[in-house]
C-alpha cells in the first residue's frame, strides 16, 4: 500500500454484524452457484452474467446490446429459471401498443346482477422479471409505457394505480446493427437503466463449445437457487455495505468529470462530450461497486469496484459531440480514457 492510500475501513453494518456477515457469505455462495447454473446453458459471457446479477441485487434494470445470435434472450430466460421469480417476455414490434404491456380494462357482465362492469386485465409487465426483447423496435409511445414502471414500480391506467410485484426488473435487449425501422431510446429512458451491458462475440474456444453443446442436443436441468424473498433480503444488504469516504469521492469525481461544463473537466471531455452523466450515475456507481464487492466475498467496496462497473454505468449516459462521432470515438473509449485520467485518492489493499 502506497503512502497515498488510506486504511481499509473496518467492516461494519447498520444492523446485527453476525447476521449481515452471514448474509454476505450467502450472497457470495449464491453468486457462485448461480454462475455455475447459468454456465450449464450459456458458454462464456462471464462478465455479462456478473453485470446482470449486480443489476438484480442493486434493484436495477439492465439493457443488453449485441448483434443477433449471441444468446441474449436465452441468457435472461435462463437467469429467470435459476431464481424463483415470475418471468414474462414481450417481443417489441412497431405495432405494439402501451396496453399490450401494461394491460387494459375490459367490459364484463356480472351474471348475478346483470350489470356491466370494467375489470382490469393485467399485462405482461406484472411479473418479477420482464424481458423487453428488441426494445428499440417499438415507437416512443410504447417505450414510454415502461418509464413509470421502471422508476416508480407501478402502472397507472386511467385513475387507478396498480403496484408491480416486488422484486421487479426490466431486462431489455437491443440490436446495434440493424437500425432501419427502429426507434432509438430517448436519453430519459436510457438513464432509467442502471447498466448498459455489451454482449460481445464468443472466443474461438467458446464458439467451438457452443457448437458442440447445441448440436449435441444435451438437455441441462436447472436448479433454482434464490427465491424472491431471498433477493429482497440481499438487496437490503447491498445498501448497507460500507465504503470509505475516498471511494465515494472517487465515484463522484469520475461522474463529474464527464460533464464538459464542469470546472476542471479534462480537455478531451470538453471536445468529445456534449452532455455528461447526472447524479443517477453516481448513485449507480456506488451501488454497483457495493454489490460487486460482496459478490466477490468482500465486506466493503473499493475504488477498483467502482472502476469495474464504470463502463456499464456510464456508456449510455454520455452524449457525444459531432467531433467524437466524426472521429469514430465511442463512449467506451471516452470512459476508459477518463478512468486513466481520474486517479483515486487511495485504495484499500483488499483482494
């Protein structure tokens, strides 16, 4: 540990230490078992699986971006089977209406009284886990139907509010290649997603394993690892994971450095970024860092955890300038350069 580093904080929780420490160990074990279960059907993509689980344990939503054929839909449906949660899939199309997602009132006749009454039929959004497949293929009006659900975890139909089940996650997929006939997600909705997760091509060895697994027709049986109550309990633990002040300050400095109008912002940010990330990014950075720490069996978050979740938290929250787009500079490149520029004040010596 260098002279600029600060001592690691003593692990301390706001409730009973023994119970909380045991819960952290159980979450670490659940992460290991869930990863093994998902790996029975999904070859590789370890980083994607970890980021998805971090989003779930942080009570967040995730947007998976990748070309067709990378098993994005299979990954989400497999994850839903590993946890004991209700799961619904909606294939987003240009003719999809908001009521197709949220539900609608239907007129029914009461056989006893003969009176006609309206009854609300719940849509597929009333599930613990909603897979919004190819979310950018539906018009903004239908995309907006998810906004209230993602933020407030409720649905408003007419004058009635309907609470969504708890826990509730939206896991959406998007194809970055074929853009004809699509409707890009507005920044306000993108900001509701805790993570934008890039799903990349498999390695040569992984692709060979995929070919053998699929062509062999080998059926794998999945075991449920966690219940909904377990996930709710572990979500509370994530919020109570401690972090030193310099970790919070580092997350704050990284986010504020993405804003070109901010005093002290790097020159390349002023040139390449039109609008930077807002406070929701700072919150998600810290929550993601805390969740990653305990998934790896550690009892407090470090600046390394912040760095590891910075790309999925920030890449969809930066609006590039014309100069950046003309030069082919991606948001990932900007964030990576930013992490090389902004140095933490200290780092816990925890491995």
